C-alpha cells in the first residue's frame, strides 16, 4: 500500500478560502482595495536595483554560505541594528526567503515523530506547517515557559508578531531564553518585522541584555521583504548559534539551497543603506495612521498592533462576517482564524497597499 501523500499532513491552504470574498470586493465600482496579504507594493529602491543589475553577469554557481561581502554585510547589520556583539561569519547564513526556512527548518534539524515544535497561539501558519512536514507534533502556547519541555525540540518566538503586531518585552525575552536554555530547547526567533516598531521598540533575542552575550541555543530570523520591498527577491538570513548554523549550512549545501548571486549583491546594498528603510517606514506610518482612524470610526477596536505591517482589528463578531462586510465595501482583509482558532473574532488589515488604494479604503469606511 503506497504511503499517504505528504500534503495529507497539511491543513487546507488558507488563502484559497478567501477567493469568493475577493470576487465580491473586486466587483466594487472603484475596484478592490486588497489589504489581505502583506505583500509590498512600493518600488524596490534604486540603489538595490542597480546592485542587482550590476551583478547580472553571474554565470557561475553561487555558494550557499554567500560571498564574503554578503557575510560582512550580515554581521555588520546585525551588530549595528540588533546590538549583537562578537559576530563572526560562522554566526550568519543567508536563506532563500524566510518562509522557506520556517517551513523546512524542522526537517533540516532532523525532527520527526515524537518531537514537538512550539509556536504562539496566534501565529503565522507556516510554523505549524513546518512541524507537520516532518511528522513532528505542533504545539501552540500562550506563555512558552509554561510548556512541557519533554520532547520539545524547537521553540518559535515571533516579535513583532504576525498577525497581532504584539512586541515581546526585553524581560519576556530574557525569561524565555533562560527557560529554554535550562531545558535544552532550541529557540528560533522570527524578527522579520523588527524595523517596523510604532508604539514599541522591538528588541532582538540576540541583544546582549537578552542573551547574556552568548548565542548558544539561539537563532534570529530576518528578512528584507518588508524593510526593503524585496519580497520578490527572496532575500532573508539567520543569525546566531554557530553550531546550529554550521549544521544547517552542511545540509543546505547538499540540498542546493542557494540565493542567486545577483540577489546576494542586492542584499549587500540593501543592508548597507538605512535611508530607504526610513523612507519606507514613513510611507507605512502614514497609511497606518489613516487606516487605524478610519477603522475605529467604523466601529472597529484595534488590539496590540504596536509594530509590524498590520492592524489587528475586531467588531466583536465572527471573523468571516467581518470579511464579508468589508468585501461588500470593496475591501479585502485576512480572517483572524488563518492564524489560529484564537483569532476567530478578528481580522488582519495589512498596510501594504498604495497611498491611493489606502485613501480609497478610508473613504469607503467613512
């Protein structure tokens, strides 16, 4: 009897369920305002495009570990922006977009049946998918330090949170890191929205005040998709425990998980420039301000949302009723239950639409 297909372990791809609501929203006379998927819509900064083009003549295979210039850029940025100290090239590894890493990390760590992977109760669905792909048990938590550590091999943190925008305090991170180390649990901290704090200043798990100046058992995940509008480039990286990253590097070499050479060059340019990040932050800040006010006037309550690219909003009704209501106005949002049953009365509203489309949404909500 043939083995069950791997896809049978996985939940239904959530975004497929949104299709009929997208059709409703698209029928609006002025067109859809799509605030569902957090995909960047603003231009790739010119200096990054130029770096990509300049490296376009790259006929040879790139390396999985990346060029020396890329590793210098990764360690330099992590030191400057995260406050991480004493980083060497062995503490960094480029990856082909952060979603690929999240989905395949448990498999690459050798996890399987009998192992547990834990992630926040409200979370990016791919943490659960990664556990299911390798046959491990997915476990959702409210407070990670209340988990049963028996069999727990991988603990995901996510701050700022997708979908809620919640930021874990330095004290919360420090307490969790101490607990994980005490129980021998590997921590991966998804910090892809760290540069988008609004009402809170996100702290990395690699900050010396959190990790005590050692990266043992800790890895931070970062992405250029949001900060630099590079979702289409699939440019991300991990920073932290050299032993863990060295093992991943060996596996990824065998698996051919290489970032294209032109994208490596573009990443170097992106991490070396803070101006475009500040300009993009300002765009999102404006959109956030006007959207939040419009939603609140329309009867929504916004919870958390102190960072990231989303507003976590509720009208105290089932999330799909809210999705349907907004679709009638030509506005498409993500239902909160995409991120776990605890989100079933919320919707996630992305800030990733053009100024013109955001202004159209504000007008419709009024």
